[in-house]
């Protein structure tokens, strides 16, 4: 079994964290690896806003009401020492594809010219690589969507309006349950984890659909 096989098959979404800080040097190493993901025209239109320690409260305050937080099942998720916001930059792709070696494609004229929004694709590639690199570094991570409070976050954090928010990543060291906490649902895996994984035979269509 290859190390990569083990890395991929053992990675999972972590919902319980210790408050121990993540050193910036560690974060930078993970981001450096994630930045090696495929990028159309090597545009690299991927950015992260990182909130550390007490600053993570900015995220939780904007996205979760006090009532929701009080009854939140995965309460140890709130202890994550870092919350990262992953962004894609469509404008970077228009600028890159307006350069001499790419201008013939006409993709620099408008985002509507793109049959697929590669800024989203590339930022998603980078985000997935980030999750794998974090796991390889001994950290736990949870990627999740931001369905409430995005406008407030953008305002408080000064995020340019044209950037596309891919989602949030909670990052830190996993908190394992004490013997007395074995049955605490705060450590339970999400219900989706029990769903059957599709097989390669179901995914691949040889020759035609």
C-alpha cells in the first residue's frame, strides 16, 4: 500500500478540535503544497483569509446565531484555533487570458465566455489538496459551506466583492474523546459518513454513457 493510498483513505472531516494553536509556519507549508494544484494558465486565482485564536469569533458570530450555537451538536468544532475562508478570483482569469499568449482564446473578454468557471474548479482543486496536506501534517480539518452571514463576513473582513467564496475550513489538532465521553454525540461522525461509497465500476462509463 502506498503512502498516498493511506493518506487519501484515512483522511476524514474532523468536527472536534483542541484549542492548541496552529503555527503559521505549518499553515504556510500546507498552503505551499495546495498552491501546486492545477491552475488554468497558471493563473493561481486562489486566496485564503485566515482567522486565528480569538479572531475566529468573527466567523462564528456572523454565521451562527447565539440560539443555534447553544444547541449546536458539534460544540468542539467551535474550539478550532483556525477558520480559513477559501476564495476564487474570476478577475484574475480574465486578466491572465487577456495576456498575449492567451488572448486568442477570447476568454479574457468576460466570465460569460468561459464554458466552465475554472476559477471555481481551480480553487476547489487547491482546497482539496489543502485538506490532504493538512492531514499529512497531522492536523484535522473540516470543509463546510457558509450558508449564513456571508455578507457580514465580507464587510467585516474587507473581502473584495468580486471574489467567490468556495467555503470555510476549520483547522487544528483533533480532540479525541475521554473515556467518559465515548457516547457523547459531539464526537460522532456526520450521518453522511454512513452512506455507501460508489464503486469505480459505477463511476466509469467506457466508450459512451
